[in-house]
């Protein structure tokens, strides 16, 4: 009897990875966990994907907000969930690498705790100055910072933010030292940049574009590997001689480590379709995001490499929350 029971268990476990699982999946509600507050860009993306996937899958796909502890509450919740494709996560560097490195005793092992299903978007950072500033180029900025180390101030959305780490990397490559001024989000950075209370603002491009269009702000460069569609006239740091420079925010859809390959493949393919849908495109671009699809294998490699970059920058700089 015991032997028969074991045989049934072995057969059941083997069935998890078989194609039939993907055919039957899903048979119930799928949750996409959002680690940020409702209404933010992650929520917009998750809802757009939910709206597309629900009718195709024939089951509810709902967005559930679990913000707090630098996104690690949501990260831990998904990492502990059953790896069956019913609990997913929309997240980026703060959840997969930055905060697990900065915050003590996070109850999951960073990016290793997740199965990457697909990368879905990116949003590059802009390095901006007040238009009345005497700094008109990255060359001017570097010259000023070299002449007076730590005299140039730069604002970001916070300690350990992608913007902060981008500037740590830039200072490394340029051989300069500047003073970081952390804020609680992007809007106050723009306010103080317009008020000339800081020399530079380094944030997501979206909030900088209106100031650029009005002539109040000047964007010196972006931190992605290619020019952004939002600011096609603004060069990248890579173009300006900082070869290979790329530090940008992005989001992926993931699940707990150990998800069945067939389920991952099915979800990744449907997400690819969703990102070509006009309604999804409108939602993403309206939130200041660029669609950037990577399927499972490519996403796994990308997230690992990107996470290791952030971990190295945090550890080498000694920054702490």
C-alpha cells in the first residue's frame, strides 16, 4: 500500500512539468501582486495585462496591491507561494536586488527566489539641470565636478534608487565626486530643480519631459543604451563616451522559483501578444514607459546580470538605507 502511494505521488509530481498542465492551466483565479501603491506605473502595467489576459485565459486575472518594506513584503509573499502559476509578481530592481541587498534580513534570496516569465517594460533616467544653469553638457558637468569635488549636488528619488545607483556608476566612470540629495520620490526632485536648490535632478524621464518642453529644464543625457522615444534628441551616456553605460528601471512578470516550464512558456507567449495590443500599448506609453519584451530564458539571463550589477554598486559604495 505504501509503495502504491509513493508511486501515485511520483506520477503526480512528474505531471507538473508535462504539456497537459499548460493545456489545463489556468483553472482558477490568477493574482498579479503589485509591490507598490495603487495607481503607480507598476499597477498600470499589471492592470493592462490583467485586462488582456482574463478573457483569453477564461479565468479572472486580478491585481492585488501589497506595498511596504521597500517592495519586499510583496517579494516575500510571492517567493513563498506555490510555484503553480496562480501567484505572479510585477517588479523590478528594487524587489529583485536593490532592497534585498540594502535591507537586513529580507526573507527571500533576491532574484534567485523567482522564475522570470517575461520582461515587459523599461523606463530610462534623465540627468537634468535647470535651463538657466551654466551647465549645458555632460562635459561641463564633469569639468565642474572635477574642479570642485562634492560641490555639485544631485537629487534622486531616494537612497538606493535606480537613479542613485546610476549616478554612483557615472561618478565611477567619470572619476568625479558629487553630493547626493535623496528625496521621497520624483516630484520633489523636479520642484527643487526648478527652484535651483539642487544642481542636477536624476529621475525617470517622464516627469522631466514637461520641463524640457517648456524650456525650464535641460536634459543632458539619458542612462539607457539607446535613445528614448520620449527624448530622441537627447544623447545617451554611452554615446557621450561612457561606453556600455546602461542603468535603467524595468519591470518583469515573475512567479516563485520552480514554476513548470509549460506554464511559464504559455504565460510568456501570451504576455508577448498582450504587449502588441493597442490598449496595452496606450496604457504603458501613457505611464511614460517603453515596452520591452524579453521571453523567459532571455529574461532570466537579463535579470541575473542586472541584479549582479546593482549588488556590486551597493556593496562597493557602502550605501545603506
